[in-house]
C-alpha cells in the first residue's frame, strides 16, 4: 500500500487550539480541537495534541505518515522553536514548544507566529502561488502580518520581524492604548477591535440616529457594525471608511519597505469586502510614492477561512521540505 505523506498543522489560540492533517494539495483530511486553557502545563498540551494527531492518522482511509508538524501561535519564534511571552495564552515566559513535541516524534517541528503561517499558507495553497514578493495581513481581533521577499519569509535577526500591528500609526500620549503596552499601534485602529473603537467614538461625537446606540460596548461587535453599514447606516459606513483610510496609510508605508507584487487581506474585517477594500486602496494610492502607484494589488486571501488556521500551520512543513 502506498504511504501518503501528510503535514500536521496546529494553530494555537487563547481559547481553542485547532489542529489537523493536510496533504500537499491542501486537502484537510482530518481536523479536531481542544481547549488551550484546559492545559496549563505546556508539556501536557503537547502530549495531548500529539496523541490526537496519531489517532487522526490511524483513522484515515489511507496509510499516512506525518512528515512534520507546523505550529502557528502568538509570539512564535521560528529560530528557537519557542513561544515567548504571549498575551492570552496560559503559558507565561518562554515555552520550548518544539522541544516538547520532539519528545514524542523525530519529525521536524516548526513554530512561528500565526500571521507568518498565514503568509506561507497563501504561498503554498492560496492565491500567492508563483509570487515571490507579497504580504499577508490578518485582520481579526488584532492585526498580524507576514512578509515574503524574494521567495522567502522574513523573520529578521530574532525571529520576530514583521509586526506591523505594533508599529505606531498615530503617535501621541493621548492615542489609543494597545494590549502590548504602547499607544497608537496600528492594530488599535485597523482590526475588528479597532473598528469597534472607531465606531463608538464616531457615534459619541454625532447626534445622528443609529440603531446600534442601544447596544452596550461589551455586546457590540464588528459584525453588527458591518450589518448596519450594509443597511445604509451612515455612522457605521463612516467607521469603515476611517478604518480603510488608516489601513491605506499603513499599506503605503508597507509598499515602500518591500515593494510587494500584492498584499492579501485575510480575516473577519477583510470579509467586509468593498467597505474596507475601496477606502484602503484609495488611501494607499494617495499616500504612495509615485514610483509605486498603480503597481500593487490589494487582494482577498485565496484560502478558505474555515480551514485557514490548520492550512497555514501545515504549510510550514511543506515549505521547510522544499527549502531543504
């Protein structure tokens, strides 16, 4: 019987960890999840996930061999195979996650942050196939980014290059506080959370009627603002326009740094379509240096959101295999 090589993809979030087995063509053959907070000891976490992966491979209709493990996680460091001081995870300090998995297998284990994994996933499975210079922005609760330059993901000296979400887009002591401890970070404006903060401020500064005024801040979310904008709510549309314009400014700076062929937008905020894409592209072109104008495509991700996390993480294995 022919043995099918599969990659294990693991995406670690603050609430859930999603993992599965993926073949080289991007087919998710098995998928499962567990509660991240349910494993305060990372060694127990690694053992539990590995056992579930082995169980998954045993239940496939074909004989499968796990070629390697790719892990996307907040503050994942590919150089050391560690997760370092992550916000929102139960493990504090520096966690040697790759070593913990390697105690169960001799297969390669690659750890990086989730946005970098998304960028590799776009290159291996998505709309960036054949591209050597592009950027992926993940627009979710926060703002993540992964840079590919000359066909290689950019990690930098310490493994943490490309943190666009924590570049300062609006300097000043009175600007928005960020969870990282800084003020004026890009993700406080350009994210689902940032959209919500912008909308509430616009609503507070206006006397225009709005159906969302009765919703408390804690219960309000970006999807409600999206639905209101689609229905024609002027304040909700203004919030999207402002968020898109801020994104465009960030994109113009990004283009000057790496001159990408394309920038892919992924995540819940990107799903708003023209509400976010149109003001972002307009703002970017207005703020670009002339030599870049009209050259850079702003595109939606080519990866289906349902399996995106597992696909992104698993792609690290195939990228490492091809590199070596």
